[in-house]
């Protein structure tokens, strides 16, 4: 008997969502305040519309926007070059770090072998004592 209220509640929520979606869709269909797709930047460049086809202030704005776009593209190229340089430097630093890690591992092995053979002894406070012979 508990399932019946749950089913009814689920149906009510579904109905509310469906009605809301229908209202939003109807509003989108009848709303006259839409932007024509011919004004989009992609269609303007695809159709070959240039600054010369606009009049007066529009032409100046289009030219200004084209200048800004060009500046942003130049800046993007500069950032990409800087990023490539940084990646190169990072790779070089990683290689150097790996070399240092290898050297540290070799030194650790050397110290371990010297300790095992009794040539040196390292105390708990970090002092290194050199054996005086056997």
C-alpha cells in the first residue's frame, strides 16, 4: 500500500516537469527577441561579409573588432610559444632531477657498502666515523 503514494508522487513530479518544459518550449517558439543566425561571427566570415559591407559606425566597429581579434590571435601565439618554452624547460629540469636522483642512489649504495665492510660507521647523531684499520 506504500507504493501507491510513491507512484502518484512520481507521476505528479513528472507532470510538473513536462508542463514546465512545454511552457519554456512554447515561449521560445513565440519569442520575437531572437538573434538571426546571419549575424553570428561564423556565418559572417563564411559568407564573406567584410567591414566594407556595413555602413558608418558599424564599419568602424567591425574594423575595430577585427583588429582586436588579430591582437588576441597574436597574443595567443605568444602565449603558446611561452608555454612550449616552459614545457621544454620543465622537461629539462625533470631530466636533471632524474640524473640527481640516480647520483644520490649511487652515493647511498656506496655508503651502505662502506658501512657493511666496516670502513665507515654512522652514529645515531649523524657523525661519520672512519675505521682505523683491522
